[in-house]
């Protein structure tokens, strides 16, 4: 009988998670350059939202399929799609093409994080699992340490296309490692895939995302189109609940949500998902467009998130069984509140190092909460439900990313448009494309540049205030977690 080689499986999983996490940080740093090259600032949030939409929709499907057919085959499918999407993103010649290929990339990304985390949950047990998941969670931090820096260097040297292509060798090595060193017991379950649930989730998230991103642009908020989209979303959600209660193998088994640990951990993960996407999407924009700094400096400010993340994740893995998820998560959300509150007061004249300090505080909060939730959720269910339980947490985090990208993009766009209209300016949203490019920025008269940067500053500060409100919500939700020691 073949035996799983844990250390080599762990290395393969880390590579896969690094690949998925690096994508989030590198693309954020590269987006000002991509937007300046391809244009289309009004579709800026779609580059994030398209990727997040597909990964959010598919994470539940992949989680359920992994429980039915085994982890390996689903892992291979997901990584393969991710790599195909990465290659295509790199050859995009327009913003519309990039958005389309990000859909493909996201289709595969939905499998990478939850299946990788589930594999570790299968291979390791007890306190060892908590420690390993802590190390694994810190991959997000390590990737962000290198991601923004690598992204900034790549953008300024060989071009933004390579921020996508860097994924390809990592993904291939990860698949080879899992193929050779992970050995699963053969799955005997009869497959009852919840296709109705999958279709309804797709419609729900797609319509909600379209409403948030395109509202106020393609259609007015108070219009027949807007109301119709909301009614479709509500109707499909009602049908989804009914379908899931009747399904043999539901895409989202509501029974696991009766566990208070899973319920509140997932709700907090949704909120922190909004915070994370807001920071990773718009801090580079602030540093580049408002402060006039280079991409590599913007990368540095994001890097600080992940210096705090791996430190906190490692500590959480060591202390989880001793102090419990409640205490660690409480401390984590306090760091999130303090960090996001600090962003409300940043100014364009400040040294970027101050932004890095704020990012570091948020990273501490993210590391403490993410590790605590992953381990406690996996310990709360049996092997047969571990895949979908882990995926449910990833789903809520991704859902927070998706809603956050759309909601925060809407806030920034609408605030900037109002600023331009109130000042009777002849400029429109497309001017931000020029603000994010060091060369075109030089073409503005000093007075115009100051006016436009002030508007972008105001818009991003409004977004930072919303992030702070979400951090406060996460702090309140922590008190719903069971106050017990152990995981």
C-alpha cells in the first residue's frame, strides 16, 4: 500500500497556495500600470470582480466534488484552469479581454485554496493540524511579502504581463508533487451533484455583482432595470434555499451552519474579505495616483500586510488549543479596527512608511482570525463534510472579496464622479487612467493635477471609512463565537 509523504505533500500545497495568494497581491500592484496601458478605469473593479465572482461560485462546487470524488482529481482540474487563465491574461490586448480571461482564471482558483487546505486537514491531525494550518495560513503573508515587491519590479522592468505568467511554473510543480506523493483511499460514493444549486448560486452572485458594479453607470439606481435585477436575485435566493433543503448532496448543507463556530467564523470571514480586497485593490491606487509614487513603493506598502500576517498566523497555530478561537479572534478584530481606523487619517503628504504601518496592523488581524477559523471549522465536522465545511469558509471569504470589490468600486467611482460634477469639471472617470501613469501625469497643468488628485484622495478616503465600519462589524460578530478553550 502506498503511503502519503507528508512533507512533500505540504511543500506542494504551499506552492499551490502561494500561487493563488501571489495572484491577489501582484495584480493589485500591477493594476495602475495595466489601467494606464489598456485604459478603461471605469471597468477597474471588474478585473478583480470577474476573478472573484468565478472563484466564489466554484469554491462550493469544488468543495463538494472533493468530498465525492477525492481531493486529487479536483485539485488537478482547478490548477489546470487557473494556469490556462493566467497565460491568457498575459496576452490580453484590451481591458475587456483581460476581464474575460480573469473569469477563466477564477474558474480554476475556486479549487486551489479550499482543496489545498482540505488536503492538509486530511493529512494532519489534532494539534499538529493547528500548527501546520498556521504555517499554511502564513503563506498568504509570505506571498504578499514577495508579491507586491516582485510585481513592482516586474512592472517597471519587463512588463505587467509577467505578473500572470509567474504562476505557471509554480502550478506545474504543485500538480506534479500532489500526483506523486498524495495517496488517497478510493472514493466509493455515488455522485449526486447539486446542479440546480450550482446554477442558482451562479445567477445569484452574477446578478448581485452586476447590480453593484454597473449601477449608476449602465443603468440608474432607481430604474426598472435595477429593480428587476434585485428581484431576480431575491427570487433565486429563495429557490436556492428550497433546493438545498431537498437535495441529496446539497451544495451548501445548511446543517453545518447550525454550529455556532462555523456560522460566526463564516460571517466574520465575509467581513474580513471585504476589508482585504479593499486594501489590496486601492492602496496601490492611493500611493500611485494620489501620492505620485512608483509601483514598487505601492508594493512595499502592501507588503507590510503580510509581514504581520505570517507572524500572527504562526502564533495563532501555536496558541489556538490553549486559548481557543474566541480570544485569538477577538484580539485579531481589535487589530483590524485599529488598522483600518488609521487609514482614515492618511494624507498624500505623509511618508508611505506610515501606510505600511497601518497595513501591518491589518495583517496581524487577518493572520489571527484566518488560522483560528480554518482549524476550528475542520475540527467541527467529520471527514465526509470537511471539504464542504472548509469550502464554506473560503466561499464566505471570497464572497466578501467579490462584494467588496464591487461595492467599494462603486463607492470610489460615484464619489469621484460627484466631485467632478460638483466642481463642473470637463473631466470624467477616464482621467484616472492618466493619474495612474507617471508619464501622462506629467502632461497635466499643476493646478489641474492638484484638483484631480484631491478628488481621488477624497474618493479613496470614503472607501477607507467604509473599511473601518466593516472592521467594527467583525469585532461585534466575534462575540457570537463559543467562548471555550481548544479548537
